[in-house]
C-alpha cells in the first residue's frame, strides 16, 4: 500500500468515515505514523467497531457528486509509541458531507465528534491530531493535501494529551 493511500485510510478512519475503508461491516484498522507526521512522536492509531453508513449521490451520468456519512462511528485509540501513553475515544455520533468538486478536490463538512490529522504537507501544516466536537470544514486535493477552512465548537489536542 503506498503512503498516500495509507494516509488517506488513517485519516478517513480517524474522521469516522467509511471513505476508502471499503466495508459496511465491523472494522478493525491499525497503523503507526512516524514521528513528525501526526504528532512529534510516533503515533499508533486504532479504529474498531462498525463504521457509519454512507449514501452517495450521483449526477445523471452516474458520476458521484456528493455523499453523506452518518452514524455512531468507531472507537478510536491513539498511542504514543515512545512513552506508551494512550488516549481512547468511545464511538460517538458524527456526520460528514462530502462534495466532489469538478476540479477533482473534495470538500468535507463534518459535525459531531471527529478527529482530524494534519500532516506537515497540509494547510495549516501539521503534525497535529485534533478531536473536534462541533463543525469542521476542509478540502482534500488530488495529491491528498488537506486544507483546513474552518472549525467551530470544542477542540482537543490529542498530541498534547499523549505528551504528558
């Protein structure tokens, strides 16, 4: 699996989305991201449970134009590989609306409980791993670069929690 596909799987799973996970049943996904990618230390990420359901809307040619993913989500566990510290989140409700733009980018509007992992190549640049309870708007371009457009609600810095 190449790094771009792998990073999209991790970030999609962290967001509680089924995009790229390719499953409607229970999921168990785990990956470790190197230091400097999601946090300043190596971060292991695990998602378990039943992902939310996705409904895809198409145009008259059958091309996807938007999707809505909603449900209780998955349980998420983050581990600082260096120290062994862990932070777990129970499955909570979330909704993600995706709009597939004509230029190939995708715009996401998420509400509820969502984790957003930003890499050094993103805008703003990471590494950061943040739990948002509220609304988050971001785009993803063809190269997999996330651009955060705005947030509202409560945010929790997971890297800071795991650094203590």
